[in-house]
C-alpha cells in the first residue's frame, strides 16, 4: 500500500482493519513492491503515423508485403469495427480510449535481412536476455522454442530448423503470411471472426505480427513452443495475433509470456489467439501475463483486451487453457473452447491476481455442441489492495450435446477489505442429459493458518506466499514445470506487500 | 440357482473380469475373497445390474433365466438382493416409504397381495429387531446421516423385509466395528434358509468367522484361481494373497 | 428492433392514458400525498419503458409476448361469488383469508377477523386515506420504481391492496392468508396491480401466505409489489404461491427490509403462469439478522419461470441461506439469477446459495446465473448451481430393491421437491403443497 493510500485511514482504524503491527508491515511491504520489468530499450523504431484510418491499414499491409487477401480482410474488419461500440458490460472501469491518439505500427528498425539468430540487433538480444528469454539457441531455455515479439513485430524465432524436421511450422505471423498463405487464408478468422467483438475487429484490422504454429498430422511437438511479447515503444497499441493449427492426432504445448515498461499513460493491448484442433489433436496453451499493471496509485498500465478461443473441430480433440494473470491495469479476457466434435474436452485453469488498482474481468466460455463433451473450469481469483477481480464464465450445452459434463470451481480469495471479488457464471442448458455443476467460494487467508506458520518459524509474508500458492496449486500443476516455478515467484512478487 | 459361465466384464475400457465360472445352489453360502482390485465388487455390481459395466462375454443364469438380460428392478423382483458396500443417501425419501414401495412392487411381481400400512408396519417392526435398528430411522431419509454401521444394518434390515433368494453381500464388513459386525452377521444367519443362497464378498477372513461359508473362492486379476472349503479362508488369513498369486503365476 | 420500439411506445401511451382515466376516477384521494408518488412512478415508467433481453437483468426473459395483448386496467369491482373463493383457501385456514379481487381488497369475501385492536390487517387504500403513520413511513420506500419498470408500473396503478401492521411484541397466533384472484371480464386482458405493505414490529412474529389464482382462464397480467419491513427482532415467514392459469402472466417484486436480529424466511412456489418473473430483494440492514430464501418451480408446456433474487448484506454479522429448485418438463424454460452482495462493511457475513434443477426433456431449457459480489474479506460465501438429472446412484439403489424405473424417478422427483416443502413452517400449506405436487408427478 502506498504512503498516500495509508494516510487515508486514521491510525486507529488502520489498526482495526489490519490487525497486528507485523501484519501491517507485511501489507505495506507487499503493496509497495516494484514492477521489475519496467525499463525501456532505447532502440531506433519505425512507426506509422498516429491514428487509425484505411490509409494506415494500407500502410501496415504494404509494410508487411502482404498478399491482397490479407489487405481485403483487414479492410473488411476495419469497416466493421467502425460500426461497433466498445463493450461496457465488463465489470471494469477505465478512461475512454482515444483510438486516434495511438500508433498502430511500431517496429524495431531492421538493418537487413537476418541470416541467422546471431545477427539479431544486440540491443534486442540484450532486451530479451534481460527478460530471461535468450534468443540465442545456446543459452536457450531447455527444450523451449521461442518466438520473441517486441512491439507487435517478431524479432526472432528459435529452433525453427529443428522443428522443421518434424514438419512443424513455427514462425512469426508475417512470415507465415509470406510462406504459407494458403494455411493463413484457410484458418485466420475461422475461430474468432473479425465480427466477433470490438477488440477482435480492431485487431483484425491492424495486427502487425504474432506467432504462427502448425503441427502436421500425427506429430507430437518435441519441445514447448513459446512466444514472448514485449511492449517497448510509447503510445503504441500492441495487436498481435496467434494462430495454432493442430492436425489430426497432433500435440503441442504452447507458452506465452509478456511484459512492458512502466509508463504513466495506459497502453492498449488487444490480441487475438485462435486454436484449431482437428480430430484427436491436443493443444495446451499456457499464459503467464505480466504486463505492467500501473503504479500503486493506479496510474498507467496496460489495458489488456484479449480474445482467445479454440475449437475442437473434430472428435476426441482437446484444448486446455492455463493462465496466470498478474499484470495489466485492466484485463478483459475469456479464453474459450468450442466443443464441436464428439468426445472433445475443454479445460480452463486460471489464477488471476489483482493488487493496488488493478481490475480483471476474466473467465471462459465452454460451448458444448458435440456428444459426450467434457469441460472443466478451475478459477482462482485473488484480490488485494483496492483491486476488483471478476470471474465471468459461460457454460452452454446445446440441444444436441448429449451427455455433456461440466464442472466449474471458482474460488475467490480476498486480502484486505478494500478490494472486491465477483463471480458471474452463466449456465445455459438445453439438453436433459447434461450434468453441469458450478461451485464458488469466497474466503480469506485465515489468521489461524498464518499463526500456524508463524509458530513453525515462517514469517507472515512467507506464510501468505505459501498459503496463496497452495490455494493456486490446482492451476499451477497444469503449467509446464519451468513456467510453474516462474508463476509461483511472480505471484509472490505481485503479492508483495498486500496482506490483511 | 446361480450359474456364472466364463463371465467377462469391463468398465470404461478396462477389463476387470476375465472369465469367471461359479455355480451356487440353494442353501449354500459362498465366499469370494481376493486382494484389492481383483474384481470382487465388479462381480457384485454386474450381478445386480449396474449399467456402467460392459459385459464382454459369458453368461449368467439365475434359476435358468438369463440374468444379464434383466433390468435391475426385475432382478430384485426375482429375488436378487445386493447389500451395497456404499449404500447411497437419498434425501427426502423416508426409509418407510422407500421400503414399502419396494416390498409391494416385489410382492406384486410375485403375484402376492400388496401390504397395507398397518401390515407393513407390523412386519417392519418385527424385522427391525433382527438388526437392532431404532424404529426412529424409519421416518428418516434413506441412509441420510446414518453412521457407517447404521447403513450396513439398514441393508440387512431391508434384506430381512424383502426376503431375497440370492443375497450378494458386497464388502459388508468394511467399516464395521466388532459389535456391528456381530449384529449384521446374526441377522444374515437368522435369515438363512434352505431355499436361499448367499454370496459373501470380502477382503478379510474376519466376517467368515460369523457367516460360515460352505465354499471359498479366491479371485485374482479377474479370475477365480483357487476354490475350496472354509479352511481356505484361514489359509489366506495366515499367508496373505501372495502365495495364491505365486501358485497361479499371477503378477502381483 | 423496430417492432420492439413500436410496442414499447404503444404501451407507454396506453399507460399514460390509463393513468389519466385512473386519475379522473380518484376524486378526493388525488389530493393525498401518495398520489404524488403515483405520478412520479408513471413518469418514470415512461422513461424506463419495457425491459428488453438486452438488459442484463432480463437477458433470458422476453416480456414482449405479454404486451402483444390488448390490455385494460382490471375492473375494480367485479362480482365474485363467495363459494368460488373456498377452493383457494387452505384446509384449517379458511377463516384467515384476506381476499383481493383484481388487486382490490374485498371486505365481503375476506374471512379474517382480528380481535386485537392494535393489529391492523385490511385495505391499503383505507390506510392511505387514513394517513396511517406506517404507510407514510414505509410505502414505496423499498420497492424501487426508479430503476425497475414493473415496480414503476405497479406504483402508478396502486389503488389498493393490503396493509398489515403488527405492533411490537405480538406473536400472531395464526397465519394470514392473502388470496389474490384476477377476474377478466372483457376481451381485453386485465392488468392487476396488487400492492402489499407489511410492517412487523419489534420482536413480533407472523406467517404471511400470499397465493395467486385465476378464476377463469385468461391472459391477464398480475403485476404485484410486496414490501415487508422487519423491525428489530421480528420473525416473518413469507410464503408466496403462484397458482394462476397457464395462460396468465405474473410479474412480482418482493422487497424485504430487515433490522437487527430479525429473521426472515421466504418460500416461493411457482406452478402456474405462462410467463412468470419474481424479483425478491432482501436487504440485511441490521446486525445479526438472518434470511432464508427457498424456492421451487415446476414447469410444463411452454411455461417460462424466472426467479431473480438479490440479497444485500449491508452490515456485519448477518447470515443468508438460499436454496432454489426447479423441475422442467416439455419445452418449458427456467431462469434462476441469484445475486449475493457483501458490502465492504459487512464483515463476518455468512452467505450460502444453491440452485438445483432437473431437466426432464431435451426441449426444456435452464439458465442459471448465480452471482457473488464480495467487498469484505472476512466472510464465508459460497454458491453452487447444478443442472442435470436425478442422481444415478439413487436411481440404481431404488431399482435394485425392485422399484420400477418410472416409479423410482417419480419418488426421487417428489423427494427433490419435498426438500423445499419441508421448510415451510405452516403445516396447512405444507400438506396442501405436498399433495398438489404429488399429483403433478403422478400424472
């Protein structure tokens, strides 16, 4: 908690509300923690003029040397977007975004075509090294191929050659448009059409890059694939787009991480992720979202308005979303699964932590269409400081979805009494054989739990870390090992100083 | 009375029973013993007609009729009774209402007159004594809030009222203290008659001290690997299941 | 949707002209302060208009079909034979009835005689005219016509209804049964706007039964508003039974205001109606108060029954408990929207909510939206919602004892419903419901 915020409470009140001196100090320490990824890289950038109009879209498309179908699609999306209204139903509040006062294209200036990863601008390499994401393969994360994206443009993709041996395509979206236009044309917008929602339409019009991943029939991707997103430039919206296609019987585990510098103004991030899982394919998509959340007074931070959706197109396919959301000033995000094929499985595991003035409205949609479809939703919301954390989820069972099963568990943990936890589940059941169960609980970190830890020699702050991590365990166990460790650390850091 | 021929069954694609042969005559008590996961409960559930189990082969004749072809209620009406390992709680349905409905359905199937409330109550009161159940339980919901022992006693009480021909006791001794075990066994023994048969499924020999079997069969890995008299149970108690597995070349 | 707009305008125009008619007929009572409230309400309704499915609170309930009918304000003084009412009374409580015909208190048909001169049970319009203190203090203070269109509509057309005032320290020896009937006489469908205000004094106790019936099959609209005030330590059981014809429309708002240590329990039963919407709002405004909300609905044909409940924990140390159940058959539709709000000050709140529904056919649809909005950290809150079928283990258990599948299901369905009925404290109502619903399951 900031000094300013603390002054709002008379001392006696404060004692009442937060208990012991030690707990108070812990709260203070936790809320005062600094965002550790808040620096900027000084690199020469190429940007489009500010504002959004058809010319800008022509500019982006031209810059990327896109085929005509892409430009047409972008323009259609833009025209549709102009007719749309910004959604106001999420349980979040933020200042109006001036869509004309932002840059829609910013890219680190490239000197020449890169022949190898060693030629990547050293400054960029440093940037990612500093973030712990090495884009030189020697220093790679073990068994993880990375596509590094800075300000909407893919900087480097590692392990391409290795992956190519298996027929796997893993590259930036721009490269995919150049080298595999038929795949892009076939699948782009097939899960999230540009008409889907305001931000998806905006993204479709102006997206500048992202990752593309194609796993051929029967191939089990030998390593984790990962995209690391970094916003660097000021006044820039980041609009990346990820498309993952898993052919029959294919398997891939995909990771996504993100950070941004600390800036006083809010920046918009409106991404789209589409996943297509064919017959028997399995896609696991994990996100650790750590965009700059703004400072302790709620100034600055990223507006994270993201559309993520997967479709289990054919029988026995499975899509699993795991997310750890600790960053962003405002989050609006519902990774969803359309269970179209029979016996398909959708999963959503989420930890969403909000502190200070952060607001999150996140959850999922599970749309059961095929027979014997199953979905699981585990959501753990943690609210601290003056933040607002909402779970919003939809489970819909279509008329023909015989024997659909859903289990949802949405728990909220409140730390301090100036935050809010909200649960908005929607259950829509059109088939009598469905079995839909939703449970939600709200609780706090128990004083007896903390005392028990204290008594065993564990500090209050560590105790809270332990308890909160335990609370999130069901979700963390879904993350790949290295990410799970990262996520736990991140949670502890984001929680630093927030306890009651 | 009961003839099981080469019965094979699986659940969710996992093969559990791999060819069971067993013949039970009226007046006999058979014990089926075996380690955890050997298929004991599957056998009980298949005989009672649980639909989750898939029959992959073989047949079961009950008094000459194809038992596997009958619905669970028809089996019950024909005199098959299963004492459940985990009797389900049914909130909102009183024991009395439940049992009267069951009894009258069975009586109707047998071509007997339905009992009216007075007759039913008289019967029930008498049979309750057999398992030392408190009459108050009659007006409580089926098994709801019952202790483990009460649930098992309630099973035997139902058996006493419904008077089955073939009783399958699925791990009835699990979770029972020594007193409850004695009460349950006494009930079963008192109900025994030359026209009925009992199949006692159990992991431990303990229950067989009270309900003495005529035959003991050892089930391992979905097959009956050893059959004998009641002394077999004692041997199992002493040496554990490993020797049967070894003797029959079954991986532990 | 242009069609929608036309309908909306037409209905608002109708409201205005009907209000004019009503006003002309008021004579002297137009000078009473309450008429100012009516005027404000009619103006507010014109502003709000009819809700559409684009309003979050009406997402699953389209009221449009109701207003395709030509409406007329219900005739205020239809002739109803006394013996026609008997069927609606409860065995043993037939002398405890307050009868309201088309929303209007009927002295002739009511059978309840109160000996105690301090307890007041009677016509709301009389109480307004008398300038009753409790009316001035409480009427229209809780039911919010600023944001709720149908509350505005009711308030605008509130001519009469029931006023109940139980002073401090009185335990009513018997329940009070408000029996609402609608009689449609003309081709135009009637709108009845019954209004109930009940104020229960400190440490007093009462059981209030509200039942809604139709005399003859007609597409009328009952648009009811009930306000219940519980003063410190008061205990109220409020049973609302909606038993109107399958072509009737029923929209009801019950607003409950609880002071400290009060205990409110509500049982909401819906069996009739074509389109039914209940809003039940409970504000826990004093510490150590508790609320128990139970509901049961059973739909057939193309019925739509929508229950919205809202429990507002405004202060610390209160408890709320909620259980709603429904059984849906044919191509009927059910909605449950339960919101629990725990405000920042409301520490040590315990709030539990559960909804369970059974779908009997693939054409039946259930929408459930349980919501928690929590702003205090030291609370225990949970909600659960299930939609599905009868417990398979229970079904098997019954069948393994020789009970046929159909019968087993009927027993389990009955048990499912009894779970709610058992919580009714008034034995006469409980017995009547048990047998009424039992018939439903054996048809």
